[in-house]
C-alpha cells in the first residue's frame, strides 16, 4: 500500500504563519493553562491558522444560520473519498458508519459494544493517557502490553496480554493506537496483519484509534486497520480533528469491518447527538478541500522534527528523541539527564517550558516527556534554549 503523492500545491507552511503575540490571544487550554512567561509545547493543539476552506465553510454556515442538528452522510462520504485518494483504500461505506462526538467518546461506545463491565482492555504503553482514564471510568480493567525497546509493537508481549486477558473466559478488547501517540510510530501492514491474526486466534476485539492517520511524514504510508483482510471483525475511529486542528469542533466517525457491522448497528442512536453540526461541516470541508494545506503542514512538521534533532544534539545531547514517522509529537528520553521520573516538571519550573509529563503514559513513561512540534521554528528553538538553560 502506498501513500497519496505529497503535494503542497504552493501552500505556505501554516506553522510559520502566527507569531507568539498573536498566539497568546487564544483562550484554549494550551494557551491558558500556564502563565504567560511559559512556552506551551504540551497538549495536542497546533499553532496554526485554520485552513481557508474550513474557515469559509464555517463562516458560510454561520451566515446562513445553519446551526441546527446534523443530518446525512456528507462527513463519511468525504472521509471515504479522502481514504481512497490518499491511502488507496475504498473500504469505507458511508451507510455503514456512525457519527460520534469525538474519537475517545467513540472508543468508549465501541468498547461497550464488545466487552462487559469488568472485562480487560489491552493497551500498548507508553500510550495516550486518556486510554487509561476512559477504560477505568467505564469499569473495565487495563492490561498492558508495552512497546518493545524499539518503540514498536511487541507481538510476543501482545500475545501474552491477549492470553492473560482471555484466560477467564470473558470478553476482551484491544485498544490500538495507530499511528502511535506519543512515539509517532506508524505500524506496518505486516505488523497490523499479525495483530489481527493474534486477535482472531484469542477472541480479542480490536478497536483502533486512528485519529492521527492524516499526519504521517511525507513519503510514509499509513495503513488503515480495516483495510486488512484479517481485520474483518475490527472497529475503528477516525476524525479530521488532529490533522486540521479542529479539537474544539467535535465530530468523529465510527467505522466497522464487514464482520463487525452488526456490532456498530447496535450503537445507541443518541450517541450521535453529541456531535456538532457546524463541526461536521468543518471536518467535511477539511477532508474535501484542504489536502494541500495538510501537506504543507506535514512538510512543516517534518522540518521541525529535523530542527528539534539538531537543536537537541547541540544543546541537550544527552536527550534522545525517537524519530517519529507521524503525529506532531516528539517523545523525549531524558533519563540520562538525572532529573528523576518527571523531567517535564523541571523544564517547567526552571525553564518555563511546558511539556507533557511522561508518567501518565504508563509503563515506559518515567524519565520521558512529550513535546508538541506543531509550532513555529522560532518558538521551538527558544523552547530548547530554555530547556538547556534550565540545567545550568
């Protein structure tokens, strides 16, 4: 499977469009959690203006007063066209999808469909912290299958976890993060096929969080889990949220493989009421008309990833950074600095740079921090300078 050709179509890098003064006028979590002297490179919001087609679609809707309840399959049709064009996957049938408020709430509903209270859900730490929170909140128990030393899926550990999870004879689910947050690892077709075969062998249902799918590095193909023949009983969640910086406009799509269509059909109709009609308009416009903007962003993220590696080599050579292939996140191994389990707290207190602490990501998170690359090169450079100064 190959990726859709990378084409910025003359689009400027959106990461270079906004200066710090303008960004500080924002009122979202990223910019209001910490005092103004802190550079926020933590939560997954991007320092970009919205793609013009998204702005036009939303403002046109507001001008028309089109702010009612959502209807139709336009979002699913747009995702199906995007998937066919970009990933050469034509397996999305809009009539067999469901709108959900956002990816994590969709994950909750999917897991409820295929497990019962008290059942195990397998995850691959270090992984997105809300996985742990949502799983336990819905009265399921977490079973860990940590990533390997190379920060890729450890199939032996995964099989052990599947065996443990199903030993009591109940139902079990595997919450797959693809691409992986925080490492930026893009799972290969061979890896995902092995996952699907293991899941079938042990009777584990796979729920794939694919929210970062549009954000692979230029030239790196993404493999949708449900595109694999072995994944017929899989479930997936996708959204334009991360790719186009739309987390405040909540909407996502739940997808099912052919063998899971009956499960998806059991999702309560009221789940879809939590999505915003205006958000669906925005996400649809992003998928249909803002792919050039997305590719310019992907190039900017790649450039920032290279810049970060250079900056760390010069100013913080003891910090190891995983060369992620997707997302706009960087996973920093700070253990050689001797800052203890939570280096992010040291960088905040001494350097006034906010990173995401590694500990909430589970096993493998101690001594690590997650850095958000989706900012300007100038802000990224200043952040690393501050982090280095914090150690003097």
